């Protein structure tokens, strides 16, 4: 039973990850400028603790979505 629940949770999280990737890729393709490439390259090289609060908050928004899925699964006893 636990194995099936873990698979269900994994699938929910993978679905969210795909949504996050699709969201980012769409934004990237619609905003691909030299300035943004320079900015994003800097962000890639920056460890999370050293990001600005605005940048961290953007990541937290997706983290909150993960937490919500986990909370829902826990409430269902999964």
C-alpha cells in the first residue's frame, strides 16, 4: 500500500515539475534577449541562499505548491 502511495505522490510532484518547467520555458522563449541571458546565467551560478529576496520568493511560490500537494496527500492518509 505504501509503495502505491509513494508512486501517486511522485506522479503528482512530477506533474507539478512539468508545469513549472513549461511555465519557465514559455517565459524564456517569449523573453529571450541578451540582457535576460546575462541575468539568467548569473542566477544559474548563484546559490539559493545568495539570491535576492525577490528571486527567492519566486522559487518559494513553486515550493508552496509542492507543500500543498504533500499536505493534501497527508490529509487523505496517503
